C-alpha cells in the first residue's frame, strides 16, 4: 500500500490517525470580530467585485504571500 510504505490499509490508517484526540472550543470574542470583518468584506465585495475585481485578487495574493 502507498508505494510499499504500509503492509495494509489498516496500517496506513493507524499511521495517519492522530495519537491524541483534541477538542477545540470556539472563541466567542474572536467570532464577534470575524463577523464584523465578514460584513465589511461582503460589502466591499459587492462594490469592488463587480467593477474592480483586480483589487480583491491583489488582497488575496498579499494574504497568501505571508502564509
């Protein structure tokens, strides 16, 4: 399986499954901020997405350059 890396599918699954289960709790304060930013984004998208789509693409490219 997988170029000879694993003997069978079960071994491959076991090797890729996280060893420890994690639970993530939502950050309600962060959600409030994200919701505000998303509303602004939606408005900008309506204004710029139709006439100046290039600007939105530029912003996306800048964001991905840093990650």
